[in-house]
């Protein structure tokens, strides 16, 4: 890849890795629902305008039920769960746990997609990654009940990303990729609106949380997608998805340096196990098993997922 492509790739990883830190700042004064809604609403404005300018918004009228299902699974529920989970766990750990999505994809494939069934090194990768997840939950969280629930909420979000990847692979929604992403984010904005109203702040939030939410929507989702499409067009989807394995490292670095989160030995060990397991579970290919995103619709894991690989996740991943 060219120097420019590497620069864009690292920029995208840095942007998506920062999303967990920004969520942590946002929930200081805003409810998890308000943070999730605000970011998708801002992203929807940008992505809808971007897709409209390219004539990619038309022709989705008959696909509203499928769009609602995909938006719920891949954006609305995961974004809400991640924000809620971060009330209890660090942004660093959140970034690591979200990177477990390829493991869930490989596990689900055992039952719902014969093409993606794991065997050999892929199965070893799933087992290794799950050991890493169990290590993080059992050791890094120290048995604290509320933190354990927070970690499980984030893992449930990762499971949603994995389920969504199969929806995309099997073409639940048809149309131009940017049009699908735009409508999914717009639909998610509508779905999250009631929860956002319930969680509306009683007092005016501080400048820091407000700025964090604006950055989440405009930069971590809107701008990130512009960069994502540039990379897909220039270097292809396989190389572009190296970002999946870079973003968690940025998340840990941001949490430690900017939020003062401790980096413990269990955190480092868990990160290594989850990333190594995810890499093997994806057959060592430079493409994600989910759709982000955080972010997140995206390609499914494995060769057959190439049919849908141009559809990215509206996630901070």
C-alpha cells in the first residue's frame, strides 16, 4: 500500500479506537441512551446527505421491515449496550471485548451457516479467543458483579454485530452499500428516540460530554465512513480491514493516557488472546467478521462473505 493509504488506515483505526473513550466521557453527564441516540442522529445527517448526493437513497421503500431488523441488531442495540456497559467498565476493556465479534461469528456459523463452520486452526482460534474473554471477565474484572454485567453487555453488543454480519451476507437488504448504511443509521435514530427521551438529562450537560458526543457522531461515524470508502476504493476491502486489529490497541492507549485507566497484566494478556483468537478464527485474513462500527453492516467472515464485504459497519467500530 502507498504511504497515503497507510496514513488513512491508521487514521481510521485511531478514530474508531477513540470512540470508547468518547463514550466514557459522554456518559459522565448523559444517559447511555442519549449518547447512543445523539451519535447516530448526527451520523444520519451526514451519511444521508452523502448517500443522497450519490443517488443511493432511492428504492428502499419495500425493505423497511428488513432495515428495521438490521438497524436493531447492528446499530441501535449494540450502541446502547456498549454505552450502558461503559458505565461499569473501562473504555480500554470495552474496546478489547468488542474485538471478540469474529469469535461469535465463528460460533454462530456452526448452527446457521455451513460455509462458515470452523475447523482446524479456525476452531483453535475460537477457543483461544474465548479463553481470552473468560480471562478478562474472571480476572481483570475481579469478580465485581456490576462490572461483570457491564462486560456482558458489551459482549452482547458484539454478538449483535456477529448476527448482523450474517444478515448482510445473505442479503437481507438489497441496494448500494452506502445507501444501506445511511438508511440503517437513520432507522436506528428513530428506534433509539424513545429511550433518549426517557433518558433526557435533567440538567444541562457539560462542554466535555457534549463535545464527546458530537465527535462520536461526526468524526467516529460520519468522517470515518468517508475514509473507509476511500480505502475500499483504493486498496480493496481485505487490506482495509486491517483496521479491525489496530483499533483495540488505540482504545487501550487512549484509555491509559487520556483517562488514566490502569493497564493491568490481565488486560494485556486478554487483549493478546482475543486478538490472536479473532485472527485465527477469521482464517488469518485481513477482513472483519462483522459489520462498524463500531460499528458498525459489514462483511461476514470467510470467503463467502466477500459478496457483502463492501458494506461497512456504522460502528466505532
